């Protein structure tokens, strides 16, 4: 295995852990879904993106229970998929199923980071920066895994 791959899998593992940690707090805390409408209301109050403010006010807030449940379990899936696949690939590279699992986790994670960025990036530079770093890491990961899979396909 190339050293670069090893370091990327370590970075992806940390990313997966971040998602798992975040989702676990939401799942075990018990109040995330119940309080999400209020949080989304704050995000909508001064949101600089008119299309997203409209989405928050007319779709997300009225359906906050569904959105909260999907977010909580989406984070759990993204974190579990990214962490499990990355750790497996660190030990035993080349398993196509693990590349696909990693891609699925990265894709779900990128989607979650993008929607959270549109909702809350305006609230602070750290929220803006962290979400952009996580999103960029996920997109780079998707490109990296795609290239690995294309290389494997060409080589047999």
C-alpha cells in the first residue's frame, strides 16, 4: 500500500469518528429532534441565502421531526461507514466493497455538511471553516476512491 493511501485512510477515520461522536450525542441526548425546529428558526432568522431561508421556513421547520431523525441517523451511517471502511482498508487494502462503503459514507457526509453549511455558516467563522474543511475532505476522498476504482478496473 502506498504511504499516501495510509495517511488518507487515517484522515478519513478521524472524519468518521467526528460524525459518530456527533450522531451519538444526538441519539443518546434525546432532545435533538424535539428542539430542531427552534434551532432551524434561528438559522433561518438572518440566513443570507434567500433560497435556503425559504427552504428552512417552508419545508424543514414544519417537518423538523423527519429532518431531525434523518440527520441524526444520516450522521450515524456516514460516521460508521467512513470509520469501518477506512480502518478495514488500512489493514487490508483492495476490497472493492469497502471502497464502495467508504464512498457511500463520504457522499452522505458531504451532503450533510453542505446542508449544515448553508443553514449555519453565517453564524461564525469557525462553523464556516470547519464545515468547509470537512466538505473538502469528503469531496477529495470521493475523487481519490473513484480514481482507485478506475485504476483497479483498468488493471484487471
